[in-house]
C-alpha cells in the first residue's frame, strides 16, 4: 500500500489551532471552515493540492441570497 500524504492532516491541525480560537467551525470532515455572523458567513476553504502544498480561499457569503450551497460572494484567493 502506498503511503498517504501527511498534508491533509497537517493542514487540519494548523487550521484547528489557528481558526477554532477565532470562532470558526469546521464543516464536518471537509476542508471548509465557517464563521457565522448571522446575516453573512466568513468562509475559509483549503483547496486540494494540485502539487505539493495547498491552496486557500477566504471570502464572505451573504445569507440574504437564496442558495442551497456555500458560495463566495466576495473572495480573495
């Protein structure tokens, strides 16, 4: 069996250490972290690595939009 990359575990540990104290909550076992402000959400997403490392998206989702999924209405990559 091939060794699995330690990258997801390292990212999760670092996110838990940095984001959880700021009030963000991980969405299940996903790479998404949510900060609920009532009328908008702060959304942090660690994207799967295409090469070594990982990508990061940070943005806001306006909750007055009627959508059934998370969206980045304002974002920074």
